C-alpha cells in the first residue's frame, strides 16, 4: 500500500509474512519446469529465511523469474494466457519510461505465440538490458493484471531509523485492504487514531468525516476515488474534517512523525447478562488460544468482534472454530488440478458450549472471512454488522526473486464450507448493523446493541 498507510493503517497487510534467503540469478536458458517450486529451474524459490542485506538490482532476469513463478505456482495458471502476463508487463514498463521522459523508440510487444518459453525469449530480446525502475513497474503491473487480492509483489525494506513514522490515522471507514472499497458510500470517516501520533495531537478523533485530502475528495460522483488514498497517505497531508457531533469543519496540516505500534492483542470485557465481548484484531499465531483463555470465566454467551480483522493463519481459524463445534468442514482449498481438500474444525479443542454472535464489517478479510463463512455455513452462530470484504482468494505462499524481492501467490483457491465462492463477494450477515461516523463520535455501537438483543 502507500507509505504512510503502510506505517499506520493495516500494517499487517503491508508486510511480508515471511523472510527469505538469497537466490542466485540464473542467466542460462530456462529448462522445462519441475514439479517442485523449490527446484532451481522453477524460476523462484520459497521464502524460508531472512532476505540478504544487499541484493543485485532488479534485472530482466528478475522479471523472467516472476513470469515463470506465476505460471508455475499460481492456482489460476492453468487458465492463464501467458501473452496477457507479458502484455501487462510491457504496458507498465513503457508507462514508467514515459513518466520519466525515457521512452525508447521502437519499443513494442513482439508477436507472441502462446508458448510461454518461446514468447519469453522474444520478449526478453525486445527489452535488452532493461531499465531497473521500469522493470520493477513491469513486475508490479504483471501481478496486478492477475486481479487477485492475495497476489502481490513486495520489496522488503529495513525499518526506518528511530522507529516507525506516520500521521497516526490508523483506520478509515472505506479503506478495504490496499484500496478504497468500491462498494463504499459517503461519508468516509476516521475509525482509529494512534495515541500520541501527529493526528492525535492535532485533535483528529474517530468519527471525524474526511471531506478532502490535499484538495482531493474521497468520492467523485458517489463512487470511491482511489487516488484519494495516495493523497491521504502522503507524508504531509492537508485534510479537511467535519466533526459529526457539531458540524464544525476545519482544515489541518498533518506531517508524519514518530508513531507507536502495538502488537495485535485480544481484548475482552463483560457485558450485561454475563455476555463476554471479545475483540480479535487478527488471526495471528496463538490468537485462538488467547480468545479461548478470555472465555475461561464461563460466560453465558460470547460476542466475537472481528470488525477490521485483516486475516492471518488458516490454522488459527480451524482451532478457534473447534471451540464451538467438532466434526465440521470449515472451508475447502482447491488446487489447480485434482480434488478440493476440506479443512475441518480442530477437534482437539474442548467445546465451550457458548452461544456465539460474530460482528463483521468490510474490514473483515481473508482468514476472517474464512471464519465468518464457517460460522454461518455450519449454523454455529449469528453474524451481525455488514458484509465482509470479499478478499479471500486463497492463502498466499511467498517466493524469493534474485533482487531480494518477494512474490506472494495463492497456490490454492478458497471455497466456503458449502463450496461457495466468497472471494470478491464476501460473507453476508444475518442482521445489518453498520457503524456510522456519529456512532463512533458518540461512543455508540449498533453492532453490540443488536448482538445483545439477540442473546
């Protein structure tokens, strides 16, 4: 995502989930692919250890590795047209050159046949030695052309000296993963501000409606303006805010400064009627056991708040579901060829025997949607809030390229417990209870209120 939002908003979505070892460049002609992605002829290697402190610049060979890595490992590769990958790569490559006034005369896509090896040879000949910056754009464009929310290319960078920086705006209502939610409606409002950050010191509060960022509105003609994210995420941003409780409008200048990141933590409290309210920000390692530990006081029911939960480990999903049911299929992982593999509840977890209400929103993505679909599909509880993000194409595996960058690709496709497609659609709720700007500004929570009425 954009720099400041990676530092302060949806941090987990912007980080590489695993580190990687060095991978030697292979300038020789590429032999036929191996069945093992770890093989030297596979074009890329699985990430297994920290990346090298220094790596060679992005080269034509790096783009070659990315191209064949997609074709060898992506679950959608059997129906991919390799010519489209190269077309998208060259489109991004030439656009980057033009932005820098460095376009090359005669640079065009060669005649392609559909044979991936023959086409790559022709494509590489056109590129010549290549331009490193344009090659990075080409890899980005090629991966973006997959239109897959779990496929991306990242260049790991060391943490900034002196710690992380950002404006401190750590959440916004229409932000879904790395972009504005195309289904979002006005207004866009702040949902979280980091304590002690520049935004907090400037008096920005949850519920504040963002009218403009650097003069750019979040919606144009009622549709989400994707360029707004870049404006909001810039290091210095002028934002125009409206306080929903008073209607006051003010414009402030925010400049990034030191921020404090808190590791994801499970929090809980007891609500009236001996109902446990547990907030789970992500399915990080150990998250399931942390939630279960919070329920050790034997409450009568539990409200599990997954709003803003960006996902995490599928293993944590099946473990937490095991506390509410045994012997259930939770989802399916489907390889490019062969039968789909069912995922099942972890029946080693003792059953809690509690009534369950799950709170969801458009920020509930990936593993969060996996959990929500399993709850709904198996009748384990009730979903309250809004439809989930629809960003659950499949769990991504990380592959290392020779410039130290990492390619993230889903190797299997995710389906819900009834073999339904959730990706791009989301999981519907049983009871609609959206959180508004005024709710946040006044401390109301219609989701929790509805959950309590159901329990």
